[in-house]
C-alpha cells in the first residue's frame, strides 16, 4: 500500500499568505480569520496524513504476517472499510498517542478472522473515541493487574495481608497517584458500561485479591480488539 502523497506545506503557506494579503480591507477578522482557519486546517491535514501513512504501514505489516490476507480483498470487506472510516474520523479528533494506537489496532483486528460482528465493532470503536487514554489505561490494568505490573517491572506487594485497589492503581500508574476523584470518575464510567465489576476503588481486600482481574468478559473482548495483533 503506497503512502498518500504529501502536500507541499511551503506552497500552501504561500497561497494562504497571498489570500490573507488580498483580504487586507478594513473589515474585522479578514486576514486574522484566514490565518486562524489555515492554522487549524493545517494541523487537521497533518494529523490525517500521519494517520493514513501509519495505518497503511501497519496493514502492510499485518498482511506479511497473516497467510492468505490479500490487500485488494480487504477493500471489499465491509467490516474493515467501516472500521477504517470510523477510526479515521476519530483519529483526526485526538492527539493522544494511546488512543490513536488503539484505533489503529482496532482496524487491524477488524481484518482478521474472528473479528467482532459489525454492531459490536462499531460499539468498540465508539468507546475508543469517547473514552480518554486514562480510561483505556485503567481498564487494561484492571483486566490483568499482575501482567501490567510484570510488563513494567513493578513488584507486587504479596507480603501484605490486605490492601486496596486504589493502591494498586496508583502504584501501577504513578501519574494517577493522589487523584482520587478523577480515578473514581473513570471507574464509574467503566462500571456503567459493564466493563468492570466494581463501582469504586474503596474498601480493603486480602493481599491475594488485590491483583485479581475485576473486568467483565466484554472488557476482555474490547481489550483484545484494541491490542496490536502483529507479532
């Protein structure tokens, strides 16, 4: 899959500067409005170009690893095309790298056998767009706390008799430490969607229970859908 052609930002800037100059009339917001509109559209176009380039490379990589995957046939796969369209819209509306990676992975997984059906796929894509990167991080941690800790070299507190999931969250994601209201809001959002089986992070639990998953089967499916399938 060839990368989409890059635009000449220098030529674009020159054209817009000329356009702004022609608008130098005694009307409020003439050149300023053009400059602002161009600044926003330039950032949007840059996001779009980067997303499409990265997605094309990722699909290429996946096709090399999966026997029988034909790039031309993917264009006729309605679920895949739906995923590309939905993910592309969402990707241009965020700068969060974790969300963009989740959207890319969702597109890749939509091309594989056993992908979610059309309705569930669109629900998962909507969740990626609606949730913040913090939601995705906390959900992944709560789905497999021990795996999360192991991947990051964080020791578990197996010697303690009891503890709280709040402590597990704060140790697993140091940026969340001391943000009780924020963390509780995220847990409530995930609980309302049926993704976690707890409504809050309060309460003491036994040492062994601290690191047990508290997510639903639906959450496991969602996390699999947003995980990079490439080796």
